[in-house]
């Protein structure tokens, strides 16, 4: 469970800092249903840009933001449905859109979920502690953003090989940026840097997204409910919620599948990863280029007991897809195959991991032979805005993307996606994947044998969402103490 024990001194300092910075914290209930956000806040947002480092933007940490760069209000959750002409499957592939969060990625929500429980209990004192955000990309950007709103020092940690767009923005917002060796696969190097910082004697709070149950809670309650809202709108009288397919990353987003299973009995959860580093699928290792998903370990917060299948996506598939979706010849090819101009115009909402997620949904649909009545949900963590430098690199190294390349990319990697690199998990299979947590979390990161045994219990995963009401109560009390509670 999330530790909600109050530290009175730290809480006093946190309240004072929030009052000084004009910070009002939204509740989970308001993130789930923005109609509960006070009219005064909605009015303030009309003059604020989506990426502005302004405390009122905390209320934009939800899936319901109007898809505009500045001044937007709230509406239905943002999503895109990809048609059979593009996907090659009859099932309805529906992807939640992360671009319209502050920082351009939904990971700012995960960062909020990790930070706020510590803030409103006083366990994190923004007047004395540095906030440390270990990440393979978007999460540390969200953490640095949240830290800037509180006026506290932050340290962003991410691999040196990530796209330059991430670093350019971080250097303006984060107090310190630490580049660790490697790329997406080098999560242990990030953890090693955290241990080095712990031993430095600095006053730090490390918000490790891979083990913080606040990450799980935020996605279960906010992302899961937004997905359910979209699904209920799309499903007709014969409609079926088939399930969720996502690359695991920190395993925060996949928590939304736990919520979907409660809402739609019979739904499945597919956990996807890079074929070049098949840790879940093959107990394997390696290096890959699907930026931001991280691997070579099983995250502490991944509810493996509730995962129905694991699968892998090849690097080249995801990289070819972002060229198909963004290069002029790619767009012309898709138009020739019957994809509507409206869908083509929205394809830049898909980043590299988003492309991998779409392929995961397609593979899931093919595995279960899903028809038009079925909806498969997935997520677009960020957009091509985070990877335009990667497009340019491919132009430089591979040459121009011609009509032939577009046809091959679509036929080979999207329409030709098969049911290889998939394993449907039995109970012992799930226990095998769960047991892999031991080597990272007990042997390396200081967790105990008793904790990992408890993590296999269904009761553990039921207890975390049950804390949502208590967390909202603490948030309301915190806002009342600052004297800034919005009305």
C-alpha cells in the first residue's frame, strides 16, 4: 500500500511552500471528472498555455483536456480510433492520446501520482529536499515540471542515448540533469545512480516510478476510468471490451487494465516489450530503440498476476511506422489505401512507443481473432514532437522515404503483423514472470522476501485503489491549510 503516514513538520513546510507558490492540488476525483473542477480554475486556464510552468496547469493532468496549445477547457477524453484500412484488423483499435497533457506526455500524471502522496503527508519537504526523478524519458520530464511548480530543486536522471528533444526541454526546467550510460534498456544504470545519490549525504527524495504505488494508483483510477468512458461511448449493444495492450515501461499504464477488467469482465491484458530485449517473453536481455519503455527487469508495480499475455515488437516495426505516419510518401500511401484525411492528419499524435503499442493491439486482435464488435485499447504516451530528431536521423542514414518504402512499411510491419512473439500466460507462467522481480528488487534494490511474497497476493492489488478516497481527503485538507482551496 501507499504510505500515507503524516509527518507534521514536513507537512507544515510543504503547506507553506504551496501557499507561497500559489499551488492548489487537484484531487483524483477532479482528474477523473473535470466537471468537478471549480469554475474559477477553468477561467484561469483560459489564459494559460498547456506547457506553461503555472500551478493552475496541475488541473490539466487528465485525459479530458481540450486539444489546443493554449487556453483550452475540458471535454471528452482524447483518443484516436485507427481504421481497418490502416491496421489490417476488423477489431476497433482505440488509442488514448497523451500529447494534450502538460509536457506533451501522460507521464506527468505518473509523476503526480508519485509526488502528491508524499507531499500532502509531509513525507516530502519541498523546502529542504531535492526531488529525484529516475526515468528513461518522459517521466523525469513530468517530475521536473511538477517540481518547478513547487519551487523545489529537482534532479532528472535518464540515459544519455535518449532523443535530444527530451534533453532540450529538461535543461530549461530541471535543476540538474544526469545522463547515465546507454539507452532504453539501461534501467539498472539509472538505479545505480540513485544509490550513488543516496550515499552522497544530500537531502533527497527519490521518486522511482518503477516501484511507487502512486504510479499504479493514478493510472488505475484516472487512465482506467478514462478508457472505460471512451469504450462505453463506442460500444454498441453487441460491443465487447476485448482488453488493453501496452508496452510495459514502468508498468504504470498497464494498471489501467486492472480497472478495465473490473468494469468489463472478460477483458484481457497484454504486456508488450521490445523483441530485442524480451525479458518477460524469454527472460532475455539486449538493447533496443523503442524509446521510453525501459526493460531488463520486471517493475515492482506490475501486477503480473493479472496479465494474460506477453508479446514483443521489433525495433524496425516501430521506427518504420513513424516514418510511414509522418513522411509525405507515407501519408500518400495511406490515403491510397483508403485511410481518411482526418485520420492521417492525426497520425503525428503517435510517438515511437505509441507505434509499438498500436502494433501490440493489432497482434492481440489477431491472436484472439477479434471482430468488428470488439474494442482493443492502447495508449499514445507522447507524440512525434518528441522524436522529430529521430526522423531526421533516419533521413540522413537511410535516405528519403519513397513510395516503395511506404508500401513496404505498411505491408510488412502493420498489415503483416503476425501472432509470433506472443505467449498466453498460464498461472505458472505468471508466477515465473513475477519471480523475476526478485533479482532486481530484493537482491539489488533492498526489498524483502516478505514484501515480494505479499506482492503476489490479490489483496495487495485491491488495497491500493482503495486508498484513492483517503488520498483525496488528504489533498482537500492540504488545500484548506494553504488557504488557497479553489471554489
